C-alpha cells in the first residue's frame, strides 16, 4: 500500500504517569492533552514535551470519562461518585460540580459536548443583510448593528469593580478553593462574548444505568432522562440502553445518540434522534437566560463561601478573648465580698482606679504582655478581615445579584403569562426582596464592625496600660501621661457593649433548630421580607422578643439559595419538557461490535431539512472490515421524523488491520491501521460520502454491498493513505481526532496517538493539502449533489 504522503509531527510527550484505561482527551483549540493516571484518581493536563500544566486529585474517587468542551475552556471529568467536575483551563481547581447520578448505583461512562446556534439567529442575520443592502441610505455599512440584540446582551456588570478573591483558609465544601485566586474568579465569572451571544453549549452525559443527563452553558442542569429506543418494527424498547456515541451539528437542534444494549455482547446499536426543541425555539433568548442563570448560581456559591469566611473571622475575634476572660471569671465569683463579673470589675477599675486582687493577678500573671498581644492581634485582624469580606466581597456580590435579578424581572414582566418561560415576576421579586434584606444586614454588619474596631483600639491601649501599671512598683511618667489622655468613655462603652457579648452576635451567632424552623415558616407567609426584617430589628433594639434566625447572614443566604434553586428547577423543568426522543434506526452487523463512531453532517436543505447521520462500526472478529451506515432523518420545526437507513461495508487493503477510527468532518473518515508488511502504522483517509461508496437500503440480517479498498489510480481513487514522520518504534493503540481551530491562534487539524506503553503520545498535524483538496472537492461535492437531488 503506497503512501500518498507523510504527516508531520506536531508535538510529542513521554508522560511520567501512564494513562489508565485509555482515558485521554486532546484539547480542541490548544495543544493540551488530559490524561488519567495513578489508580484513576489523578487527572493531569499536559503540554508538549512532558510539561505538566495542572493536576487535579480526588481522594477515594476515580475518573471514568473525559471530554473537553468545544471551545477548549473546560475539561469535563466524570468521577466514580457520580459527579461531573468541570476543570478550568487556567486552573487545576474544579470550578463546577454537577451531580449526575448516585455513584453507588451507576457510573458515568460517556461525556459529549456540542455547540448549537439558537433558533432565532438566522432571522437576525436576515435583518442585518437587508440593512446592509441599503447602499443609498447608508454610507458606512460596516457600522450597522442590530440594536435590540446589542441591548439584550449589554453586560452592565463589566462596569462594576471586579470581585475580589476570597482567603484560602476559612471556607467550606467543594468550593473552598475555587474563588481564592484572581485567575479562577475571572474564569468562573466570564462575560458573554459577542460571538457567543446566540450560541448554546450542550453537555450530554451517559451513565451505566441508561441515564442521559443534559446541561447547558457550562453548568445549568436541564435534567436526566431514560431512553429505550423505539424503531419501526419495535414500537417500545425494553431493557437498559447505554449511551456510547453522540453527534450534533451547530445548525440543527436535533442531536443523535448512539445507544447500545446493556451487558452481553451487543451486535446492534440504535441511532436515536434527540430533539432539543427548547434550542430550536425558546420565548427567551436561551444564551442570555442560561448565562444569567449560571452567573447567578456562581454568585450564590461565592456568597455562601464569603458567609462561611465571615463567620470564621467573627468567631476568631471571640474565641481567644473568651478563653482569657473565663480564666478570671471563677476567681471573681469567689471573692469574699461577693461575686463580681469581669465587666463589673473592669468598669470599677476604669472609674475608680482600684483593681480587685483576682483581677490584678490575672492582669499581671495570666494575661501579661504576651497575652495582650495575642488578644489584640486576634480581635484587630479578625475585625479587619471581616470588614474587608463585607466591603470587598459580600456587598459587590449582592450588587451583581441585584443587576441579574433586575434583568430577569424585566424578562418575566415582558413575557408575563403568555409563554411558559419557567419563572414568574413574583418569584424574581421575592429573590430581590431577599437580596435587599442581605444588603441591609451587610451594611449593618459593616457599621458594627467599624464601631467595635474603633472602641477596641482604645480599650486595647487602656488594657496594656493597666497591665504595665499593675506590674510596675513605681509610677512611670509615660503611664501617667497615657492615663491622662485616655478616653475612658470609649473604654467603658467597649467593656459594657462589646466585651462579654458583641452586637455582631445578632448576625453570626448560632441559633437553635427550633428558632430556625419557626422563622423559616414565618418568612414564607410574609408578603415583604424586607419590612419583616426591619420590624424585627427594631424589636431587638427595643429589647422586645424578636425572630432570632431572620437577621442571621447564614439564614438569609440559605433562604436565598433555596428560593433561587426553586427558580432554577422550574426553568429546567420548562426546558426539560422540550426534550423529545424520536424514532430510532437499528444498526446491526450480526457480530459482536468492537468499536463505533458517529457523525452528523451539515443540514443543507432549507425547505425540508434532513439530518444525515453516519455511523462507522467494526466487529470484534474481523478487524479488516468496516461497516458504514447512513441514516437520513427528516426534521420539521425541530421535530425529527421517521429515519431511513442505508449501509455498506468496506474491506481495507489486505495488509491493513484496524487499530482505531474516527470521523474528522463531513467528508473524511480517518482509520488508523497496522501494516502486516511493516512496523509503522498507516492512516487511511476514506471519503465516506463519495459516490463510489455502495450504499443501499438497509435491512437487518441482509448482506451488505461491499467495497474492496485496493490501491487505485487516478482521480477515481476514493481513499488516501499516509505515513507518519519521526514515528520510530512508536506503536499506537488509540487515536483522538481534532479539527483545525483559530480560537487561540491558528492550530491545524491533528490527531493524537497514544502509545502501547500508555506513557507516550504523539500529535500529528493534518496540513491543508494533506487531503488533496482537488480530489476532495471532486468526489465529496459530487456525492453531496447527489444527496440533494434525492
């Protein structure tokens, strides 16, 4: 088998950690490769020449499936606990956690990403083209923009100061380190790019129990489904079918799923249309809605972490002083002239100058200079950190929540009850009410922190003066001068108001479960939460009974999360009702299926669009033959019809044995082969849509027309073979295929080969002329033209 040419080596690496189970994924837009190693719990991202970019480790979990998002920004990893974790390109942290299934009952075994253009975009393009055709009225056509569309996607949030990172320590849960760096924050809170304003990214996840999980725009969950394929001969399928392939095209809201029966040795697969009608038509621009909802979800996660940090800092201001105060409490209660509290004793000292003996012993021996420094540092740093968290983190997050909710309220009022958009203006108004309450509480906390910090500074100076005065046997001029200039009024205020119990306890102290449950029930019944909060704060200031849980930051943040999750679920349910599984087409070869791949070609017919889906299958017993199935699915208004299938088989040249195969694009199927007459592998490029392919109507258990791929000459040749430069003794066992990309510089189409040792991989570039463009155009276009006439 003569080579048409050689593919040039793009990059190569020899990994220090072998790839486990073939779990390798190459990035679509950058020369990065993700692998799983070290028992399955270590996820690594590599750059060429063995450079480790990042490492993500999960204890007691294994990564079962990997897939890069089409724009290369996220790596989706399905772990054995049933959670898909999205790892950012700029960080090793998992920025999103999507619960797909119960890890004990099922495992994640397939992940697919796709990109869809929202259904209303063509109409907008048509408007722009009409405007640009008015040459007489418009002098500069380049400045023409769709004003309603530009206003719809106007990002007001970008005018606000950026949200500050949170401290590394003090958080809780899975998001403990997600918001701790500026790069991670910028990655999570990415504004919608103009070129993505009408684009919807869809992630499809398959589980071993037959579940199919959908989410859009990175992490907005639509829901889970179970699909039993129904064909023309079997209206209702039975058993469990697992997802093993996924195909889509940006211009079609109908996706295709490749399902296989669970267990056993499957000899049949099912090409099943999945109609995402919410992508084809949505009352609200789906990209706008999904982006705002995802940003709101991230802000709520950020606020929850900020609240956790705030509680941690407040506790740090109380714990150490509390231990110091408890050390003298018992001695003061045992005084012969009657018990005295620490507040009474310190006030007595401030006013009279006299110090009770237990207090003097505590100041000189227990507290002393070292203890005072620790006290001062704990309180000052804790209050300053709390002030920064409220001012730089919590309030800015609330402002952004308010902007997003205001946008959603406008959408809800515009659509009102005419169309089901999944949420109402009443729901959004309630969320805005809760955000208003949190804003009020945040500003009150900020005022309390500033006041307490100011009074503690004076109290700390006085306390240090008393320690030095009681420890000294003589009167010092410096101590006399400090005592003369001391603001004793502030000292007394701090001792009486802040020493034993801080006013901040109203917002951060723990409450009983009974108070929490009772207040939650009362808030659900109240018409205005802000008015209720104002009333309760006034009752607390007046010393009257009040709702103890309502003013707490933790209570309000949880309440906001619960109400927002209800809105998210309602929107997801509205979109979930727009998911439909159409009639399936069975693909059978009568033998155990070894490998398969599926590809959905572009939809060319505008009046009567038809999705053309190609499925490549190879059997376990004969690795010198491939089976190709062409399924034509009519689509009307986003709904798929009855599929029509045709098929053929292709016998590779006698000296070739299949290693792996993948569809590259709408015309090329790449087959990686092993040559019997030589150690080096060969890549075959097969024009699977060529007019020479003997497709015929497909019926199960009927023999297929076969095409022998023998070396041909001239322009009738419908396959090309390529060797690999600088391959050496490298023996590949797996292939990944990526198209050319321009998102981060021009990167050519390429294939990634994993070596037999599972520690080395090589990337080969598919240059622009590697496919022999003239043969591609003549053979491919002729076949497409034939399809158009059918």
